């Protein structure tokens, strides 16, 4: 209590100096919190956008050989078929789910006088889980009977549904896919998607793979999509997939152009390290901003020690130990840092809340005031307070009693 009373007495005598010192810590704390919060928000937004493509999927495309193999030259077309999905599921144990995908681009979908020519996909039941495609309330995705009975049912992307039906509820309505009627069974829930391999799902339409194959008389697919049991096995599974397909379609297992594979696990790994470095960079900027305030605290405390030299000498002459002098000035430094930190936390939190609805949220996200942000800021502040308080306190405790009393 004595220390606290002395601290209040001292700051009341030097209001401007104390205000400027506290302001430096406050500004540094708020800056650190805002930078870290924006870094976390940007990371979460990018992850959310990329999840629109699918959770850690890999896409296998048709390609052309670039390495001569088994007496066949380069440039040969390698075509994937629907049965390749089941073949890979049997040959590559690390695959968790797999789905072939047909894609057509020449069919016009009409409802009344409105029409559009979107990408038309022929897919299986497990495709929706792999690609994070879910139906809005009142609708549904395909079921096994739709595939088995080759039903003429269609699932619409939300933007496509808006173009065709405007304010009407599409579910239960009939649309014409070319000259053929299809029953709309569902509309996709809106989702963020910043990447695709053909078109955004919001502008696509999907029908059962068996229906697509029957209508267009083909079992030639455009691509295969698979997921792995564990992201750790992603690279190994990719090599096994290429090796299995190479054996079946007779091309070199080293030929990556024969069946190009886009493994999004690699992109997730890139995101992890990129945002680790990005947030570290923002943290360093915030740290140095806060360090400037810490230097200000240290300088002010050195001045305080100089001004109170006689007081220190009197206290030492009356039996005060070096540790007591050190604790006094160390405590005062920490109280100044604590005042600035508390104000900085409050301002930082308030600004984070105000910026939740920023106009470019879809691209940079909203700042996140998370436990991690708070703990990092607390750790940095503790370090700054320790350094800013230790050196002046150490100097005060080591002053010579005689020299102090002469002043």
C-alpha cells in the first residue's frame, strides 16, 4: 500500500510526463492487438474461402503423355473412365473417398422465358460432402436411388437458381435441360469459394452421374476427386494413384502430364506456413511499436531515479535494503506499463469490434480478438515491462548512500 500511495503521489506531480509515457504503451498495445487480430482474421477468411473448393481434396485430370513408354510415343491422350474410381479405391489403400465427375458445357437450362448455359456436372452421392455442397432448407442432394434409377433430377447452384427463378422457390419445379425435363430437388446453400477447377459451384448445375452417362452415351469422365485418410499421407497417396493409373492406362509412372493431379493438401500446407510467417511479421511490427513505448518507460524511470537520488539515500541510511529500493522502482515501472496496457487492451478490443463489418470482409476477413491474440500481447507486455523496469531499478539499488546524500 505504501508503494501504491507513493506511486500515485509521484504521477500526480508529473501528470504530463506520466500521460505521455502511458500513451506510448497504450498505443503500442493497441497496435499489436489490431495487427495480430487482422492477421488472424485474414487467415481464417482465406481458409474459409478455400474450403469452398473442398476439404483437402485432390483432383485427377485427363492429360497427354510427355514421356515415351512401352513403345508408345509422347502426346498420347490419356482418358479417364468412371470405373477408374472403383479401381483406385481398391488399389490405393490411403484413399478415403473418391468420386468421378462428368462435365458438360453445351446444354441450356430453361425455366419459362429465362435460360442459362452453365457447367453441368454428373456426380455421385458422396460428391457433396467432398466439395462442401449442401442443400438449402426444403431441398436435398442426390440419394442412392437417384443414381440407381437414373432419375432426371437436378441440383442448382444458388446463383443459377436466382437467375432462373428470381423470387420463386425452385424446389419441385421442372426445368428443361436441352429438350429434356428435370425436376429440381435442391438449391445449394451460399458458400464462399475463391478457387475452382471449372467454374464456381454457385453457377453450376448437377445431375446424377448415371443419368449423365445414359443421356450422353459416355463413360468418359472429365476428372476424379478423392480425399485421403490422413493429410500426412497425401504425397504418398498421390504417387500411388499415379502409379496405379499408369499401370492401367500404360504410361510411365514418372509422367506427371499424363494424368495431372492438383492436390489441395499442398495448398493447405502452403497456407499454414505463409500465414505463420505473415502473422509473425505483423507481430514483429507490433512488438517494435510497443518496444518504443517500453524505451520511453525506461527513460522516464531513469529520470525518476535521478530526481529521487536524495530520497534513495535517506531510505538506505535508515536501513532500507537494496532489494527494497529495487522492488519500489520495479513496481512503479510495472504499474505504468500496466496502466498503458489496460487502456491499450480496451482500445484495441473496441477497434476490433468496430471493424467487424468492414466493406472488404470477403477478401481480408474480420479481425479476431482471440485468446491467442490476448496471450501473445500479454507475453510481449510482460517482457517489455520486465526490461523497462529492471534496468532503472537495478541502477537505483546500486547507488552509493554517501553520493546520494550529497545531492
